[in-house]
C-alpha cells in the first residue's frame, strides 16, 4: 500500500503534536524507548518517508506501557491513532 505525504500545514500540525508528546515525557524515567520511537517518527515525517513514519508510530504505540501515567497513555494512544489517520487520509486524497 502506497502512502502519501502530508501537505505542509498538516505536517507542521503533526510535528507540533509529536513535539508535545516528546516534551511531556521529560518528567518520566524509563521511557527512553518511547521517546526514541517518537523522535524517529518526527525525523521520518520531516524526511517525507511515510512508511517509516508509520512504522515508528506503531513501535511508539507498542511502547506506551512504559509510561506510568494511564491518562497520558490513553491520550498518547489517541494522538498516535490520529497521526496514523492523517497519513492514511492523505493517501486516500491523492
């Protein structure tokens, strides 16, 4: 399945969301793997590499259980689902 890249406005919005998630993790220890996956996703989004971006988001989602705050886990899970949906929506639009 071929994925399209986001338009510049969508990409900036998604970068902001990734940055917010990464910043929110600063107060926790033992979330390095999750941060690494989110940072990788950010780089792949910037590099217009949608398949790799989606893989990194999937790995981030799998690492959510390292976050000790269940509310943040739920919020991040929802945000990651929305980020994946953004790329999927861009694919359908192209």
